[in-house]
């Protein structure tokens, strides 16, 4: 799947098949992050070949520009729709500043998640040796992806446990496909550390966040009542009226254990009443709570790169081994000789050991 190819007489570039495994955005971002961290030139071909829209997307190109800035990289093929990219970092990571807009690359509305981009570059910036302060414009609330409240209150808490310190502030919420939100980020220079979460211990807190804009206050109040009804354990629920150009509502539930963390979420949409959206958020959390997992399947992905940089080993249990997790582990191992063991079957509970 991978081989080294000569790059104009310089250090050989590692060649990565962008359609391997998950074959999408996670593979692309992980490859560039590891290239910048290890100063390894890389050529990615067949970019996003396993998705319905192959080639570099506006979201991908935004990430390319961010990683290019921190590593002073030389590039070939950094165009929308390109199926091949050569990325050659020229210096160790430096701090990131400025603003990056997913929709700046093409006319019209372009989908792209601000939080996924931030989380993907965070391990690089932790190694930058100085403080980073930047912003990203894009979606901040949508289904089946990382959202602002999950990132700010769960992902960053996980990274803090890994020794990586960052902060986020949402200036503008972007609801749904091609949402126009804006989030400011700060990342401190940090030294990643490992953690051992073989079992999650007792429940410390169960909390909900209801973010909304452009609707009557009775809708989020109904959501609070529904969350109290479906969760059984009395949660602490916060209602946040966010600034936004769009109408929207999003429900996030976070289960925080002594040594475990899981998130469930759902965005309200036309034709679905708010009670149904709350039940969907509860059901997504149950994938985690109904097992003995210590990190939900999304947080498992988010932990992986930082875990691979830590001198100590990391261990956690995920409720579902995903192709995304397997692909990220595969890509990391192409750059650094670290053992990453995933014990279990695809789409089943699994134990992950790093180091």
C-alpha cells in the first residue's frame, strides 16, 4: 500500500494510497499531520477514492493551507478536485495564526467542518514550541461529525488528559450543510502523555448542551424535558442561544466517568420534532454506555495521533471498531515505528493499545 519514491533528488517521499481503508478525509488529514510531525515528504494518490466525490475537497484544501503554513511546505497538486498531492515539509512545525475559511476556495456554498480541521492540526501545533491562535470558518453543528459543544467540552478534555492543552470559543454557529460558523482556537506548546483507561469507573456527571438560534424558547425547553425523560439519570442541561446566520438547534449529551468519556448528539431539522432529535442523541450515547467502553468511537479516533506521540503507552476501549480508526492506525504506522494494536472485530467492541 505504501512505498518510497524519489522527489527531485531529495529525501524520498512516502507514497500513500488515498483510497486505502476508510479512504476519505480522515486518511488525508492523518497523512498530512504525520508528514508535518515527522518531516517526511509524502505523495498521496487516489485521494478520497473510497468516497462518492474523489479528489481534494474544499475542506481538504483548507487543511492543506493550514499545514503548509506551519511547516513551510512545498506542494504539487494542491488544487480542488486533484487526485494526487505531493507535500514536502521544509521545517519543523511553527505556530499557526490567521483565519481559514472552508468556503474561500470556490464560489457558492461548500461543506466543511471547522472542528474536524482544528482537531486534526492540534497535535502538530502542540509540537510547535510556541502559542498558536487562529480561527476557522465552516460548519460547527451537523449530524455524524464533530460539533462545537462536543469538541469544547469532551474532545479538549480528552486532549488535556493526554497532556495537550487547547481552548476554543465559538463566535458564530454554523448549522448544517455548508453552515457559516466561526470558531477561534488557541493551542499551547505541550508534551503528549499516555493514559490507561481499561475500565471507566463510576459516572461523574451527565450533562446536556442545547444550542439554538432563530426559534421560540419553548423548543429548547421541550428538549430539556425530553432529555430528563429519556436519560433516567438526572442530567444537568444548559440552554445556549448562539449567534448564527442560520436557524438551527443541536443537542449534545456528555457522559463523564472517572476514566471514561462518551458523547451523543443530534441536530434538529425540518420534519423531525425536537423530542425525536433528543431521542436520537440519547441513542447515539447508548452505543457507548451500553458497553464497557471507555472512549466513544469518535473520541477513539481523536485520541490516536496524540497517543502515538506520547512516551508512555496508552490503552482504551471503544464501543465500535470503525474503518476510520483502523485506517488512522495504519497511516500512523507508516511514519513512525510504534505498535498500535486494535483487539476485536470491525464494528464490534475493541481494545486499543498504543506504544
